[in-house]
C-alpha cells in the first residue's frame, strides 16, 4: 500500500471492495493491524549553556541511532522541565543527564532508584519504571544481610542492573571548578563546592580583617534564585546550597558518617535507633525538638500527613525515609526511630535527611491548588512550594534574592559549628565555662556537665565554620562567562558544570585555578521502560552498545571523566572485577566499533543484533514498529 | 568595574561616536544642530507611538521572565523540529570562521546593530514632518510586541545550544562579558523569530524607502543589516529559520506602519492602535 494514502481513505476504499467481495474477515485482519512506521525516539537533554556535556552525549547517541535506521529528535529543555518530564510526569523516551549525588554513595541508593515499589511515585524513585522481581529481591537482600556479606549481594545486584540496563551509565565525570585563592584558601581538591568543601574553606592570610568576607560564586543554574525547597526534585541538583540551609541528622565526611544535627545515635535494639539531638534552634528562633525529627520522617513518607487517600511521598530522600517506618518522641532531644531490619550502613544512610521545622511544613500538607482548583490529588503544597524565606537550621540562612540573577545567604551565628568555636575567641578566656579553661582544646571529654560541647563528634575541620559571613551566588549565562567572572576577580569560584570550551579559558586567566575531582554524579542515558520498545531489555542493551563511552570521554569530557559500566564506580570497592572497565574495554555492553580507520560504528553488526532481537527494517533501512 | 557596567559603557561610547560622525556626514551639521529644537514638537506629535513603544519595552522587561516560564510549560517545543528542517546549515556557515570575521561580526552584532537601530531616530527627527518618525517607532513597536508573543508560543534553543561540537558560541567565547549584557535583554530560548534580524531589516527597509532624502544612509544601512543578519547565524545564536521569520516579520511591520500612518502623518482611524 502506498505510503501517501491516508489510512481513513484507504479503509473506505477497501471497505467497499471487501463488502462486495464478501471477504470481510481477511481484510479486517489486515487493516485492523496498526500500520508500521519508523521508530522515532525523543531524547530530552539540557542545552549547552546549562550542561555542555550532556548535549554532546545526546548528539553522539542520536547520530549512531540514525545510522542504524532509528529516528531521533533531540529536544533541549529547561533544567526544571527535564526533571519534571522525567521524574514527575514520566513522559519521555530517553533522556541524558546526571545522577543527583555528587559524593560517592552507598549501594542502598539503588533501592530508591530501582525498586519496583516506587515505580508509580514521582521523584528520584525509580523514574525508569523498572519492575523486575530479581532486582527487587537483591535490593532487599543487600539491606538486610550483615555488612560483611553485603559485598556479594551488591555485586550480584550490579550484574543484574548492567544486564537489564534501565539506564546506561556513560561516565563518571570530574567535577570541574575554577577558583581563585585571593580571599579564600583551602579549596577542597576534590569537591570544592560541596557542603564539606565550602565549610572547610579558610580565609586567606592577606585578607585578615575584622569582618569576615563574602564568598562569591558564579553558576549557570538559576534554580537556587527562585526555589529553596529541599524536597522539590525538579529544582535541586546536588542539594549543596539547601544543605547549607537545612541541617541533616548525619553527614558524610570522607567514607565516614558523622553526627551533625544529631549529637549521637545508638541502636537500642534490632529495630530501634535512638537519636539524641544537639542543642539548636531554627532560623526563626524556635528551638529544634525531637518532635521536629519525628515529623520530618512521617512527612517525607507522606507529605499530606494522612490527609489524602493515598500517601504522597516526597520526591527526594525516598529510599532513606522508607527505611524508618515509625518514630517516637522520647523527650525534647531524644527520638526513637523504628527501622526495618536493615544493616548498619543502610540505617545510617537513613539519618542523612534534612530535618524540617514542623511549625512551617505542617501548614503545607493540603493538596496543591492553582487558584483554588485542585490539579492532581497526588500533589501537596509542600511539593510545589518554592519555600520562600526558608526556615532551616543550617550554618547559613537566607537573606534575599533576585529571580534568575542572584541570591545571598548569611552566616547563622547561632549554629552549633559557630558556637563550638567560641572557646577559640580571645575574649572568652575570662568567662569560659569549661572546667579547665583550656580554650584551645577540642577534646570532647572535658565538656561534660550542663553545657556539653556544641560540636561534639563533628570533625575538627568544620569547627567555627563557615569563615565567610555571606554567600552570594550570581547567575551567569554560560560556563565560559562563569570562568571569566572568576578570572576577573568578581567571583571566588564556579558552582556549576564547566564544559570543553571553559577549561582552556581557566588556563589563560592568571588568577584562576582549575580544580578537578571525581564526582559520583554519573552521566547516563535514562530509558522509560514503561513503553515499547524501551520496555525490552534486549533493545536497551543494544542502545547501550551504541553509546561510544571511550570516545565521549575524550571529546565531550575532554578527558575529565572515566568511562564506566557500573553505577557504583565512584566507590570501586563495591564493583566486582567482571564489571570493572579495564584497558579501555567495556565489560558489559561494548560499543559496536567497526574495523574502519575512523573506529566508527559497525552499523551492519547493530542491525543484525536488532534483527536477532526480533526487530525489522523496511526497504529504506528504517527500523519500523507498529504504532 | 562590574562587567555589565563596563560592557554597557563601551556600547554607549561606541554608539554615541558613530551617531555623531554619521549625523554630521549624512544628516548635515546644520540639520543635526536643529534636531533638539524640533524634537519636542516631533515627540508631542508622535506621543501615542512613543507611549506604545515604551509600553512594549517595559512589558518586555517586566514580562519576559514570567512569559518565559509560560513558554517552558506550554510553548511548542520546536528545537528538534527546526533542526530536522534545516540541519547543520549554521554549522556549515561556521566552517568559514576566521578570527577577523569573528571580530567583525561580534562588533556588528553588538555595536553595529544598536547604531543601525538608533540612527534612523536621529535622521527622521531631522525631517520637517514627523511621518517617518511615527512609522519607524510604530514598526519597532510591532516588531517587539509580535516577537514577544511568538517567543512565548515557541520554546526553542539556538544552534550554539544544540550542536556544541559543531557550532561555537563565537560571540561569548570572544567576549564572555557580552553575555551579561545580552542576558539582561534576552532569554536564550527566545530564538524564533530573530529580533536582531527583524529590527535590522526594518531599519534597512526604511533606509531604502527614504533613499531620496538620505542617499548615503541606504547602502550603509543595507550593509549593516545584512551583516547583522549573517552575524546572528555566524555567531551560532540563531537558526536560518529564525532569520527567515525575522525578515518576514520586518516586512510585515513596515507594511503595517505605512498602512496605519498615512503620508500626511495622520493615523487612519480605522487602523488607530
């Protein structure tokens, strides 16, 4: 049948012919089938200005897909929009993006990312829609087995995930930043713009003055100027600035989990964690109590707090909040968390959530409305609120912002990190309450009695921090412009992704230094496994082999990345040998490289693989599907 | 000095110098000297047009952000479509890039463009009748208003944001601070139609229509406008389709301005805005 004939016209003509010929059954069998057409996949990705690398990955994949007869359409979308489509609406074919965690993460992160129980929820919980009993079983197994046996479960889990390819890991990038050391020194050599990196900054010697200086950062990501909601998945990248606003109970420091807003915790029995809080207040002066913590866990599990028929979980921290099934307030500073039967690593991960003030967020549990009209029962005010004038408890508090241009924060003088440093101040000697009056000592043992050391258990490097009095973040148009601001002395560092055009510029700016450190925020191609043909794991495996990781690392990342097969490559101790990228060889789904000199794609081999998987091509070489 | 201020200052100095030289050479020193005297009368005459232009400029400054959000949510996502239609035309254009051309086109895109738009104000204010001034202001206003509307309806990124391995952001790589200026007046997703193209072509069409009075201006405006049009693509900012859309918009706006403001400078009641 000619391609040009419209289906309706064809049907009408055939209908007449068939009715007169009396063979309606056979014709119905033919025209009742959907006609087939070329498969066209839409790839969502950020524009170059927002992410100079992602678009290059998308372009390369698209070229390879076109070469084997699969149509593509690359749509560049805004930062919040890509998150909305992929994480919340699940309305996408493929996307290219980065994982949300910049710091190496525990394997249990995969529980939230891939468990089928989360597939209907909105947020970073299973956006791919993967539903695989074998994966579910392994995800649960690694949570419950004792720490020493966990390695084998995690290895097996990674093998399964590599096999099923709900997303294709492309590479683990180096987070690149341009910084200048005129005002601040001690930039973390791996992750300068992270909570730990910013808090461990020191004031440069030349700038010794009475008032602490302002830290100025340049970013291309404007979201922090309009939204400060720590649980709004579409507005957060790594959550660095919101974690300066909202303290978590525990933080990671290197490989360790260290107390933060929680002074301490102990496992009182198999299924109970007892958490003691530090003496601390919210930015509005209200004291933080155990009931805020209990509220936070209940709230993250269901932001409607029982107000809607089905729970509306927060789109962030889902894997962590799911671990805590219930919480009981013991006294003002003590709370018991009932946890599932999980191992220590998983339980401590559950403590890494931002504590929210009950008196603010309990007002945001109603279904979200626009002009009084309820759009969707599965959304609460808390999820869509921009959280203007955020009330947190963290070391920085919000001052003001100009939408899409800048935002400023100031130091919270009541924060425990600051108070913990007071014995260091010169004037304190006379009024020191510590028994020995030794202001220089950080030892915890001395601080018994009525006024416990505010920074007990917190690594020394954070005591008395941050050194900056204000933090100002300016939004610029591109990575190159951000570097230029640093080079010209208008900013101390860049806080967003830098691409191939920006890196050489750092070298040309005398005052700017390039810092590169491995990031766990791996680039990946995400598939919507809810719809054919992406629901077919064989098809996804072939797509994975169309991603030329090694070449991308050279070109798109200009070498500042490591290609990988497993999602856990940032913590190599978890990755079994058979999943480790060695000598430029992809252990799982290697690129179909041809024998030609250019090392390009071997299209014939890919087509054969697709044919073997049950797909077929029309005479123009296009892969066709029924639609 | 803040990069934005320094870029803006440089722009001001350039444009003022060019206006002065061109004013003396093309309009004539005598007539140029008289412009301030006639200006009050002209502006009073054209006050409703001036008000409309100011209104659109303010609406653009205030509404750009919110309209951008609307565009993100409900605008037609056309990046993929535009790319499918014209492919790598802009990338091909950039294969001719040499530093001298980049310097020229960057200069034209920023300084030449502003001069091209500003000079007609001066030239038509030096004419005894305010007819041309009214038409010019009306045409600019229509360009902006229609441009803003289409920007909201269409959500698309320019070539430099879509094929970075082929198309370099030549302008911003050449001088990153310029982006702080363009960022103040534009959104990176406002690509279709190209207002740089439409306003430049508008000025050039007017130059052709007034060639009897300002003979020397016509070729200058023509060359400048053509350079601006090429620069939008050469610098990787606009697609060919944006440019075509901009040219269509320009002719439409000039046509409308002649329909609304007749030869006597009176606006026809049926077309009064």
